[in-house]
C-alpha cells in the first residue's frame, strides 16, 4: 500500500510539474505576443510620424 501511495504521489508531482511547465510556456507566449504587438504599434507610430514629416517637407511649413 505504501508503494502504491508513493507511486500515486510521484504521478501527481509529475503531472503538477508538467502543468506548471505548460502554464509557464503559455505565459511566455502571451508575453512575446504582447511585446510583438506593442512593437508593431510602435512601428505604425513611426510610419505615421514619417508620413507627417513627408507632408511638412512637401509643403515647407504647415
């Protein structure tokens, strides 16, 4: 009975570790996606700034 109990405990620990790794992996993916989306937003802001700068250059002044 003791061996069976320790076997179940080992299985539970393995399942817990696997779940923790999966959760950490998902959190890392979400952080990467958030970082990429913020960089994309930053890149679009740069494009808008460049377009405005182009308008200023074309007209000379506003």
